[in-house]
């Protein structure tokens, strides 16, 4: 084995063990006493159900994670990726088609391996705890649509990036960065209009008190809203959500029907106030800029590594006389994992800070108590873990815990809380 392969195998092993440790710590923290300010979230029977749900989903992830680790480790150890490239190359395709065929094959294999886990998660675990609304026919249609989008959008973007790599030389990272940022902007702008309708029905919110209240709130805080839509999220899950999408005059408010059915108007306005807070605090563009900076660094460093054949050889293609884009890309991604984790922790820390700021914005609009009430309902309906381990939160949570958010809101309003 090459030294690079040894390093890659050590990295993925340590990464697996680290994530396993966090899951074990989080699982053992389940029976910790619920803070007093959250004592009204669950009654005794529902809390027991939540504990069982969290334990079952965590143990299920243990099995899925272990299988993924073993498969990836063996694939790398025996050089199957290099052998796959050699096999595809024998057909005499162009380098672009070879790359697409290579990733297409991995995509198909990945779908085959993950399918049993998806089926079990949806039709056994989620069904058992009353979340699932997906029918077998809907699952099949969703799966086919997702494959279609992956081929068209993912395959198209991959083809463009591959061509850029082949012709741009040292400027690859800069051109690829511009393409990916543009793609990200277009995806955000078109998501609700093009992607969502393939899976869900969006209908304009009917005139009434809620519609008038949303328009009044948006006008009050100077938040441009073009339309308010209700999405039929209940056909897949009982869990609720709400979000904004689009830019400028094309901005839309999207409310899940489950959210409308489970909350009072003031609680919905509190949730929207929080989301508006992200807009007013320019969090969306801050995240976009930081994401762009992160992407630029990754692409620049990758461009340096990708000029060597060492990465291709490490993945099992010993006959490499020139860099193989797809092999270099995978090898670099694996080598970059530790740095990616560090960046991810930093990103989550910043994200949690932004969530506090958005909560504060809603509180200043006098929606603090309603926001706490809404967050409690969302937590109850999704059987959220109210006592996650601090280390797990630090590494994995992009949002503060419900306890942290509630305490911060109440403290900001001058209330005294107890741990």
C-alpha cells in the first residue's frame, strides 16, 4: 500500500470511531433529567416514547454507519476504485464520459446499498412512531424523481466541472468556484418554483386572519414577500416546517400544512419572525460568503494535489501516467476529512450564534413567548431529544438546543430561569 492510502485508511477509521463515540455519549445521556423550563414539552407516556424513538434511531444508525465504514474500508484497501476506473477505461470512452460512467456506477451501487436502510427507516421506524405518511407508490415515484434530478443536475454540474478541469489548468479552482457559486444562487432562486412542484403541491394561502397577519408582519419589519404558499408536507410526514425561498420580489413564504394545523397564528408568526430575523441580520448572505470562501480554499488546495498521479495510484490505479480527475477528487475528499470536520465545527458554532440572533429579533417583536411555545410544539411533534450530550451538540448541532434557546429568550426578557 502507498503511504497516501495508509493515511486515508487511518483517517476514515478515526473518523468512524469519533462519530461512534459521540453517538454512544449521546445515547447514554438520554435519561438525564429534563430542565424545568421544558417540563411541559412531554407528558410521561410521550417522553417514554421519545426515549424509545431516539434509542432506536441511534442504534439503527450504528448498524448503517458500521456497514458503510466496512464497505468503504474494503473498497479502498483492495483498490476497487482504481480497478473500476481501469475497467471503464477499456471501453475507450472520452475522459469526460469515463468520469461520468465512474461516478454513475458508484451512484447506482450506493443506491442499492442504501435502499434497504431507507425502506426500514421510513416504513418500519417512522411508521412505528406515527411519523410516516409515505405510501409505497409515493416512495417509488419520489425515488425515480430523485434519480432524475441527480442525473440531470448532479451529472450536468459534474460534467461541466470535469471539462473545466481538463482545459483550464492552474485556473481550474477559480473557474469551478464561479460555476458552483452561480449554481448555488440559481438553485436557491428556482428551488420553490421548479424542484418543489415535482414532489409537493404548493397552494396560495387562503385569505383570512393568518394571511393578513403575515402580510402585516412583513410590512412592519420591511421584509418583501411576494406570495405565501402552503405545502402539503403531511402527505409524507407529520413533522412541521416553514421556510423562505427566492430573492427580492420573487421571495416566497412556504408554510407546511402540518405547521398550520398544529399551531396558533401567533406561534406561526413567531416562527416567521425568527426566519425574518435571519434576513434582516443578513445571515443568508453571510453564510453564502463564508461557504464561498470555504469552497475556494478546498478547490485551490485540490487543484494543487490533483496535478499529481499519487492520488490515483493510492486508490488502486497503479498504471496512472497522468492525473485521473475522479480518482483524485475522491482521494482528496477523504484526505480533507479532518480539516472538513474542524471547518464544520466552526460553521456550526457560527450558525448557533446566528440562531440566537434570529431568536432575539423575534423577541424584540414581542414574539418571545410564542416562539418558545412553537419550538416546544415542534420538538414534541418530532420527538426531539431534549437532553443531548454537550459534546454531540458542539460537533453536530447547527442550532442551539431547545433548552439553550428558551433560556436565552427568557433571560433576554428579564425572566429568571432554573437549570
